[in-house]
């Protein structure tokens, strides 16, 4: 039997090398199953805990699209980029995902409509239906990057209570998640949003379905719907007291001039203040007899410009940051420290705004303000870090001296 030759000394312990196939791709090419190992941003600027990770949810992809223009993937640890012929199918995949989201939303809407119908004819309220709706909306919100914008209705009817309630619940979940509310508080806020206008079921049809502005007498009666909703919900055994509280107080205002009980701000819980903002936004983006529906940017502008005596101004700023739609005239701070004013909100679906820069990173006013458009490639790596609260003294000073 022939013996194999001994290896030369320099061959005895030669390490095995692996060819690393790192690829640079545009964020538009990302898909679930890819392994991201680097980006065009510093990792400290990204909202991820790991520097390398497998893409498992659409929300991860949406976040990378928001912050980056391109990333690096490792095809040996995940999926490779699609060939050109397969890439043409990507829009169909996105449409299928969008339809799946709307299907869940539609199911939640149908279940809530049946619940309201049952209550209207005097049947006992099945609270478990609402618990299921909240759970399903939270799941679909967690799995997908949902827009906090226009109502998702396909055939609006005369009574939008169902649509406003379910859509408001989804918005409350998104708002609460943005603020990192504990699970129990998020659950309370979501149930409160779903039930907040349920007292309208006890309103006379002449008021509830009126196509004319309400008279003073009718308006006074309408302002009792939080009380009626509170009384309706107390009929459910062991119904959470915290949910009852925010249903009763969602129309109270910071200066104590809200309704039904003119409660001052010191006695309004943070969840009640949040629900007041969600409810106010909902009322603006839905049509009413005396005005058409407003765009999200227009509605957010009204919330931002409202006096701090109406809504909690800091929470309004956080709500705008959660929606990622920045109304014209809103003051923001970029991640590089510069302060600017929104000159144009941008277009759907990304709503990347055009900003007039007013200060440098040390918050000193610049003599010749320049503009930056976050939708352009030269703005790569730049994003809005925070919305400045309208009651912040710095906002008043900047507006005074910059004349904005």
C-alpha cells in the first residue's frame, strides 16, 4: 500500500479560508430573510440593539428604509438579492402584505360593528370581542409598519362610529408604543380608544346623524356622551377602572374648560391626555356636516398650533413624532443638533419633509437660513430627532427672532 507523502512544513497547518461575499444593496432591495451586516450609518444612530442581524419583520425593513440609503448583506447567512426578473415581482409581494393588513383591520371593524349593533338593540355587551380586537390590532401593528394617517375604510357609511373607534384604537396603540408604555398601560389606552365614543349610541338620532351644525341645546346634550359611555361600560362586571376614567375624561382640556366636568389638568391622567389627542386628531381627519375631512398634515398642524391650554403640548409633539408626518410650521431638531422649521411636509407614503434650518448645533440663529430636503440623497444619515413642543420657550424665541 503506497504511503501518502508528508506535507511540507508550511503546509502542515495551513488555515482554511472562506470567501466572504458581502454585497452592497439599496434599501429598496431588502426583503425578509436577508442578513444585514453593515449600513451607511453609524450603528449608534440606528434604533437596533445589534450591529448584525437577520431580517424577520417588515417593520425592520421599514426602519432601515427610513434611516439608510443602502446596506451590506451577507448572502452566506441569509437570502441573496433578487435577480432582476424576480425583483419585478416584489411590488406584488408588497401588495399582498398590504392586503393582509387591511384584511385584519377589516375583520376588527366588522366585529366591532356587530358589537355596537348588539348594544343598540339592548343585548349585553360582550367585552371579549373588544379584547380580541385590541390583541389583533396590536399584533398587526407589531408585525408591520403601519401608517398612522388616513382612516382605512372602503365604503364609509353615514355613521362613522365604528371606523373612528377601530382606527382610533390602532392610533392609540401606535402612540403608546412610540412612548414605550408598559404593557398594562398600553392595553388600557387601547381599550379606552376603542370605547371612548360608545356613549354616542345613547344619543338621539336627530343629533347623532345630523347633517347640520348642532344647536346650542343639542351641543350641550352631545357633550354628555362621555358620561353615557361611562355608565354603559360600568354594566360590564369587573370592567377596568382606568379605562372608565379615560373614557369619561377624553374631552377634558388642560385649562379645565373641557367637558363634561371641567376637570383641571392636574387631575387628568397621562393616558387621558393621550386619548384626548388621538380623539382630536380622529375628529379632524373624518368628514363632518360642517366641513370635509382634513389631511393628516393639516390636522396635525391644528393640534400643534392649539394653545397648551387645550392639549398637553409635549404629548402633541410626541404624537407628531409617532406619526412621522410633520406639519408645515412645526419646529424640529435634527439628529445633528440643528433646529429648523418644516417648510413642506412631503408626499405620501414616506412624508420626508423639506426643512428650513434656523440654528446651528449650538442653537445659535444662522444669518442666512438654508434648506434641506430629507427625501434627497444628500440628506443621507439625517433624520428628525425630536419635535419641539409648542409651549417650549425656545420655540417662542426662535419664532420671534427668525420671524417664522
